[in-house]
């Protein structure tokens, strides 16, 4: 159980981190985290078995194999997309502490 937990946290941190860097905002990462929670409950509803502990803990729980696989695939895809856009002179990502003197756009 602990290896699944650690792997899910690592995959999630890469995904949410890449999303933050790519968009320059914390909101897409926040929305993605909410989507993760919805996917968790949806997968639990579709994965019915006579062994609920197996389903809830190892397949579709917050640290389940299905959630881990989906998060890892999304992190790899987004990481490639971010590296391509930043490597090709893509959108400028504001750095923390960078002062522009302008009000933030809403």
C-alpha cells in the first residue's frame, strides 16, 4: 500500500507542477486536483466487486493502480508538452517574485 501511495504522490506532483509551470497559474492545477477527486469516486462506482477492500484500496482508491496509471500517463504527456513549448520559445512563464508594476489580469 505504501509504494502505491508514494508513486501516486510523485506522479501527481509532477502533473500538477507541470500544469502550474505551463499555464503560469495555480487555478488549472487546483481544478485538476478536483477532477482527480471526481475520477476517484467515479472509478469506485464503476468497479464493483465482492471484495470491496481490494477495490477501494488497490484498484480505484486514492492510491489505487487505476488512479496512479492515469496520473502517470497525464504527467508524462504534459511534461513532454511543457518541454516542447518552453524549448521552442513558447509562452513566457512568469517567475515568482517578478514584479511588472501592472495589476494582474483576471
